[in-house]
C-alpha cells in the first residue's frame, strides 16, 4: 500500500520515542492498511495516527502525547485511541 511521505516522516519521529520500534511500526502499519482497505480510502494522517497510538503499548503512550504536541497536533483529538 502507498504511504504518503508526510505520514512516513511522522511515524519515524514518533518511533524515536519508543524502545519497541519495530513491533510498533509493523503493528501500526498493518492496522492502518487494514482500516484503509476496509473503508476503501487511502491512508490518511488521522487513520495512521490512531493506528500508531493503538499499536503502542499502554505504558509507553504518554511519550507520544508530547511528540504529537511538538508536531502541532492536539493529543486530546485522539483520546479514544489513547484509551483503547
């Protein structure tokens, strides 16, 4: 599946905050691709971020909130993903 450069770059930045990079990346990519396929739409930033957050172990998710803020994103927009 084709991933926009913006999302790939964001994933790379988010992954620098995590010690379990490979497992999170593969789980997030798989989850995002499945969701995009089911919806019949391309992978969006919104979908990719939700997949990334949900694929991150719960004890590591707090690190992502700061990184999202640094990217100008409101972590509160993803409360449901952080709570999953």
